[in-house]
C-alpha cells in the first residue's frame, strides 16, 4: 500500500496536488492573495463591464431589428443577466416556416460578423428542426416556429427579466389608423 500525504478539509481527496497540514497556512495565504488580486482586477475592470453591457445590449437590439426586417414575428429581447450567469441577453423570434428561420439566422449571422466582429460557427444541432439557436456568448438568439415557442415557453421561464424596448415596436401599428 502506498502512503499518501494527509490532506486538509479544503482539498478534495481525489486530487494529485495534495497539501500536508504544514502547508495549509501557506495555501490559505496564497488563496487570500489570489482573492485580493481577483478583487483588484474586478474593481479595475468595472468600467469595462459597463462597456461590455452596452455592447451586448446594442448587439441584441441590432439582431432584433434584423429579424424584424426579415419579417420575424413576436420579437422579444430579454435582459437575462439577473437570472443566469452565462449570458446577458436573449433574443426570441417567431418565424412561420423553416426557410424563413434559415433566412433570419443567415441575416443575423452576417450582421453579427460584419457590424460587431462576432463570428458564429453553427453546430448541426443548433439549427435542426423548428428551433434554431445562435449562441454569441453574451447574447443568445432563439428562432422558433410558433408551436415550438409555445411548447418551450421561454417567456414564462424568464418572466422576471426586463424586456428591452425595441425601436420598431410601435411602428407596425402607426399606419393602421391611416387606412
């Protein structure tokens, strides 16, 4: 039987980088130094976070406008950052057919690359069926047929999230009184 060094409660037993009890004080010191360094880095990057937030919002709104121009329906942009950690905005779009879904996704992909320098490589699963997903990291686009959108009901799942006002929301109905 091979003798293994004793580990502290802070280090998982299955790891190869075991700490002896005598090393525990040094490890805590190193850990607190790293924590301070991370805190300093977070404080110095707070302005960057605001810029990133603004870029994310602009990208989400631009993608929604692009979907509107390809006749996407029920377009919604949600600020999901308070509820999830891995993204800032969801863009939800309904389409009436798979060819329309493909057209919306192609236009959004082109816009993300050309205007925001955000390349997106689709995976086979990201566009199969009646629901397509474009994950740009901070912005995730969901393009569905109405049946898929109703079935998955992301609006209810994220109902606590802020809905971002879109510049074209009132435009569709402005001309209705003039007819």
